[in-house]
C-alpha cells in the first residue's frame, strides 16, 4: 500500500521567508510525528499528533514553528521567517497506534529545506 | 529510551548472512526492542521489533537472548541495498507518555561488498 508521502521533496528559500511542508500519512494511522535531521546528526523530535488529543509540541525549537493536522490525516508544518539554522531534512512519520508493540513508525522520504 | 550499545561498523559480502548485535543490559521487562535502518540520503525505515520471542518478517529476523540483555538482527542474504546505518532502540512502555519519540544512537554502519 501507499507509504507516507511528503512534499515538496526539496525546498530552497531565502532567509526570512515562510515555508510550508506537507505530510500525507499512511491511511488509518492515528499517530503522526514530525522530526528533523541536520546533516550527519540524529533525529530531533518536533511535534506529535494522536487522534483528537492535544498535540505534543514540546520539540518545536521556537515559536516560528507550528504544525496542524486537519481531519486526522494530512499535516502541515509551517516555519515562519526562516533562518539558516532551519536548514535540515524534515521527516514525517506515522504509526497505526501508540500502543506498545504496535507503535512502529513509518517514515516519509523527507523534505530537504535549504535556507539561503 | 533506555541505552543500547552497538558496534560502530560492520562489513559483509553480498549474498552472505549478516548478524548485527545490540546490547541492552538495562532493559526493563516491558520494553520492546525495535530496529530501524537509514539508507544514504533517505528517511529512516522500520525493520522489525520484538519483546521476548524471536521474530521473522520479510526484511529480517530478530533473535532475542533469553535474558533479553542482548539481541541480534539477522539479514539472511545481504544485498547492496542493505548498506545502511542500523539502529537498535528500546521502546520504553512506562515513561509517562513520551515513549512515542524515537531517539537514535550512533547505530552500526553496515557496508556490503559486491
């Protein structure tokens, strides 16, 4: 079946501009996660959505970052007034549940963001 | 997530089996052992997970020691496409609700020789 999709695959933007990154999770998956990965670095958790619960935004690095998940499906990560340190690969993942033993996460291909 | 220890790198030949070890001596009774991998310039990919019994799926097998302090990911016939960094992580089930965040350590860089 279809996996997690993300768009765009690459985005080059000028410092100070806003960007929107989109994630389409696997159909039926209740949990959706955003991470980012800088070159040669590990995963950095950003935000988590689970069903109708309030999202866990604890990983968002600043108030320039926000995310929504509409209708329990598609999610958009928005970065306002981009800075060069925002350059990274932004990864979206989804999981069927968050229950132990069934919470493996399936990742999209990522959006490579470059802020010039 | 609780700590795991993996070799920094391993090498294999194409079409041979590969055994990737992971030590997790501080594992708790309800922690699941998960494996992910990341191919060059791609997002992470779920491989397999288990609790106590050995597990098989289309990608790999997971052998878990009887005391659960270690596990081994087995790729039965390595292909060039299996060259990646492999991450062994413990999914803590009693962490006050934040167990959904994935944290990768350094992992094992697997090189597959043709």
